[in-house]
């Protein structure tokens, strides 16, 4: 599958500037913090010995599975913020 090459394309998206007064922006930020804390607890439970490029994808999948509810909520908020 090789390395991802998105260069700076993501910077071309019309992502609005964070505004603390917008509840959706605050909620998205809070969810990010919650996910980071959850991942800190998940990582030690995973088999991270001898991680190779092929194994890193499986580890990421396991983390995504643990965060599926939060990611679904994040996706909904991002769609709202992006006007989709």
C-alpha cells in the first residue's frame, strides 16, 4: 500500500477557524481530548512489540475500533461545521 502522499491538499479544504464561542467547535475539541486520554489507556493493552509497517495498520484498526463511538460523533460534528 505504501506511504500516503496527500502533500498539502488538506490545506485547500474550506476548514473554518476555531471559534471558542461555537458549541460545535468546543465539543469537537473536548472529544479530541477525551480520545487522546482513551488512547493513552489503550496503547499499553496492545501488543506493540516488534512493530513493523504491516503491523502498525492492525494496531491503528484496533484503536479505531475502541474509538468508534467517539469517531462517529466527531464525523457528525465535522459535517455540521463543514456545512454538509
